[in-house]
């Protein structure tokens, strides 16, 4: 399976996070599970939102900061 690299960016218009892969844009909604790769290790995570956006990885919250 071929892995694709992309940045996850905050989109103010949709008030959500967007990933662009091979010319298509995908909105990642709150509660969505996906995989991240760190070096060669695959890690499952979930995107969530309360007052702030964050990723949950192994039960730990990692807060995301949209650029202002």
C-alpha cells in the first residue's frame, strides 16, 4: 500500500480541518478516526472538538492550533 503525505490545515470557511490528497480536498470532521505515521510506525488517532480542536492518541489529548 502506498502512503501519501499531506498537511492538515484549518479551513476558516468550513470551520474544520482539511487534507488535500492527489488534487482532492477532504474535510475531517469531529469524531473521525484516521491513521498518522511517525517514521515507520502507524498510530491510530481521533479528531475531537470541545472548546478547542485536539487529536486523541493512546488516550492522550494533543491540542491543535489553527493559524490566526
